[in-house]
C-alpha cells in the first residue's frame, strides 16, 4: 500500500546537501515525522520504534522502519540567498534598522558563498510505501503516518530556521493507491490549504487536533502526571492566526519577523543586565528573559566579547549544546493569501522551567519569573 503527497513550498527551504546544494533527502523527512510523533503522542516511547524503526540490537534484529519514503522533487532549481534583495522592507536606518526577513534569517548572511535554497511556489511529491511485513490493517501505523505527515505539511516545516518561518510546507493533496477505504485516516483529516477563511482554518485545525487526541490520547489526560519537556500539544499549547493575509511570502515574513525583532530589541531587563556584566563586571543574577525563545542565546556589544547563554544541567554540572524553541512562526496558505501563524508549544521553557548559564561559567543564575513566550504571544495578539 502506498500513499502519495503533493506538497507546496511556501517559504525558502534550506536543507543540507552535497556541495552546498539543498537536497530533499528521505531521512530528513523521517526525522521531522519522529519530531511530530513525539509532539502528538503522549506514549510515543512505546510506539516510536515500531512505527519509525530503530537501530538493530540483539533484542531487535530488524530495526528497519515499516515503511519506505521516497521524494520526487521534479528537478527543482536551487537559488542563492541574497539578503540585499529584501532591503525594501527596511524600517529605520543604521543599527536601529528593522527588517523582519533578514532578522529571521540572520545565520544565512554569515555564510560565504551564500547558501542556496529551494524557492517558494514550487511543488514536490512524497510517496510512502507500507512494507508487506507491516500489516496493512495496522491502524496504529496508519495513524502515526497520517498524523505526522499532516502536522509536517500543515503547521510545520523543515530545514534550517523552520521554527522561524523558513521551510514552511503546505499539503496540497494526498491519496492512497488502493483507495480511500484502505487508508481511511486520510479523509478524516482536513487539508488546511483548502480553507477559504481564517474561521474555517481554525475550525479545521481544532477538528484535526481533536482527532489526534482520540487516536493517541491527551497529554493532559486523566491519570497522566508525566512532565514532558519536549515540544508537545499539552496544556500550554496555543496559537494565534492573523486575520491579515499577504500576497507574497516576503511580505508575510517581513511582518512576522518585524514584530519579533521589535519585541526582542534591547529588551529589558536583559539589555541592562548583560551590559552591566560586560562593562561593569556585575554578576548575572537572573536568567535572561529572552532565553525562553531557545538556546544558545548570544548577546553582542561593541568592543566586547560576546556572551553566550547555554542550557545547564545542575546535577551533572555540564552544558548542553542547545534547547530548541517552543515558539513556531510561519505563514499558512488560506485561499490565495499567506496568513502569519504563531504557535506556542508546551514544554520546558529555558530559563523558566530549566536552568541556563553563561558558557564556561558553571554558575546558573536564578530562574526567570517572566515567561517571555507568553508575553510575546500577548504582544502579537495585540499587534498582529
């Protein structure tokens, strides 16, 4: 049994590949599907290996995934990133310039030669073949594949900076080669790109999330007292969909990034606390508010070495490399316009629910009382 997905790229898709060229590789998609499975299934650790495969061990001789994934990109031509082409969105001048696209994509300007990406507006296809050894009547597997593909292509994305709007995907259609009755889950989930209004989009999203709770259970279900630190659809999950749509991805990204840049720029008390640390050698007493947006977090001041805030494990007295953001931003396609979407996933908030520290210091400051994620969501609901 095989299902086929037609997917549209909405924003520049940066993926690692050979010789600096992006590459739509099956392992990348399977990795994203695992991510969304953990986000949607409270008992993911019981079913992840059976649904997505695992490394072969003595106890598990066959670690192969029960399905094969193939990508057909239609010979999409990659194009180089040109930061200067977005200067028309500049607000202000000099160091006070606001440019949402360049702010969200700031790592791309640090690379030479410029990174290449797959451009918005093009389509590619994914085929998922359920192997014969995996029972086609396996409802659990069908639900895992349907849910993760749906999340990846309706509210998710892939590639570099996909939590900041890049690599946004849109599911155009999906079908099963053996008919709807063999893979009924496909018709049980609405395709959000077919919505013609924001009201319909919200209703269809809630319908899909409700279906997922039926399939996998709820993170807030009765008797479920487990604390989940990774991004998931728990009690703290919520979102904001802008009523204003844009005709181009550049306009949508400039608006989203502009709000984010204005919110974070010289934000207090972070700005003064780090400035006093560098210029007056005053200790950092409280974790920076902006750590809540993900780590590492780097502060840079003129003529001073940068300060990097990292995840810190107090028990092991060790630093982690990164802690991904719980804030997802991307445009979604409704009718013929792109509407900014801001998602606050549930999970451990850096600096609030987990410890952080200045790199190499080994002394974590007190945890922050303000949850900057919630403050930003309140801000964007007022402004956006």
